[in-house]
C-alpha cells in the first residue's frame, strides 16, 4: 500500500525532465537534436547506429564519467576540430534551465560544465538532475570485482546526494597520496601521514555513511515493491573499516607498519562490499542464474529510480533492456516505470517490444548518427 501511495505522489509530481537535447561532435553524432520529448523516449535502430551514444550523452549531464566511463578524447567525433558538446533544457515549472557539458581542443582532458550560461563545477549538475542507468555491461555486476559494486553504490548514492561525489573524489586522492608515501623507500614523516589520514577519515566517514544510507533506503524501497515478476534482492552493506571516525582513524594509525610492508592501505571504504542475495531462495546473487541476476538488477534499478525522483528531476537510461525480458516482465517493467516519477530513455533494435507504450512515447529512429522522429 505504501508503494502505491508513493507512486501516486510520483505521478502527480512528475515533470517532463529533459527537452531540446543537442549533441555536437559526440561520437558518431555530428549534429543531433531531440525535442518534444515525453515520459517514455525510445531510440530504435540497428546495432552500432548510435543509440547508446545518446544515452551516454545524457549520462554526462550528471557528475562523473558517464555510463561508459570513457576518456574524453574517445568521445569526440573523429576529425572534429574542437571538442564535443551536449546540452539540454531542464523544464522546471514551465521555465527551461539549460544544462551543458563540453570539452575543448585546448584542454581535451578537461570536462567543462555550464548551467544557464554560467560556468559551474560538474558536481553542481547533481543539484538539478539525478541520472541513473542500466546497460548490458552491468550484467556482470554480481560476479565481477568488488570495485565494480563500490562504483555502483557510489553512482546510486550520488543520485540521492550530490555531495557524495566530492567525498568520493577527495577520499581517493588522499588514499593515493597515503599509498605513495607508504611505498616510498624512505620512512614517511608521521606529520604527513597524520594530515593525509585526517582527510581520509573526514571524507571516508562521509563516503561510508552515504553508502550505508543508500543500501538501507534501497532495501526499504525494495521491500515495498511487488515480489514478482522481478526477483527481489536482499542487500547488505559491508564496510571495509570501522564505520565511525575514531575507529577508522585508529585503524589507519595502528596499521601503518603493516600497510607499509604491503605498500598499500588495507583498511578503509575502498575495501567496502555490497552483498546481494536472492531473497526468496537465500542464494547469493553471484550464484543465481543469469536471468535471476538480470531480474534483480532491474528490481534495484526501479527501486532506485523511485527514490531519485523524490525531490529532484530523475532521468532513467535503459539500454537494450526490454528485448531481453519475457512479455510478463516487460509489461511489469513498463507498469513500474509509469509510476516511478522518472523520465525514461530506452533503446532497442526494433519497435515491437515497446508496442504497448507506443502511444505514450516519443520515438526516434537512429541510423549512423542521424536521428529521425517517427
């Protein structure tokens, strides 16, 4: 019942999130514009046509490296004289706010951001827009290295709290510096280590708190959702260090000699883990079938989309998801997307899997980087 009440509020509060989207020199898109968007937005075309490139462009309207985590130089279209450009109008109460991100040939490794024509840090994008995604590359999330699951937690946490990105970046910078000092031939000065560890404690504590809060709220949301047809996962956050400031600080101090021998830091949120279990079968997700893993990923994505839509504009990017679901799960997916409160962008090689929502959707055909409205 609570799920339904929240869903009703999401429908009432939903606003068309992004419109007048423009891509310039972005991968195989020389000059693309998509306008008159809807709640559901479908990109249809053959493999390699440039559908996922549009999703990637939208993912860069949030802090971070986007859904492919690509180097900026790889994004710029071949033979382009300057960098790439991505822009979109965020509609708030009928008034557009222009969000943009771009690169320049003079500094190809630096991503720049403008909000309503004013330069801004990339982290500020998170104050306006929450962007999440599900792609085929994520199918190995449960069986891959723990670092993939940490990045997954951070991406979801960022969509709920824009400050999370800053804590993650600063912790990683301090961690790299501590590891550098530990691997130096000379004994590091305790004063330097004290200062670096203080930064690690400050930002590491916030990082762990953000991850724990994410997993807790996501678990509550999942419990409110229907148990079928998507397998419901049970989530547990496992911190890689004492989850309070004094404990982390003491662990770093006490283990300096051990970490120096290992030439790396062995305690901290960079050792965190996300444990996922098939709730009904009590089987780890990594040992579940491929279909069950996909269903759990979809359930987590839907639960998070509903959370992200509370208080901010939420955009959900689904790359080649519908085609891999049976008709029952596909219908359930569309039903839950309708009540998620998010603007949804989906790709597919053909329109048939989306026939049940065709009347609600804006549809484009993509061919070799050219987009045509259908």
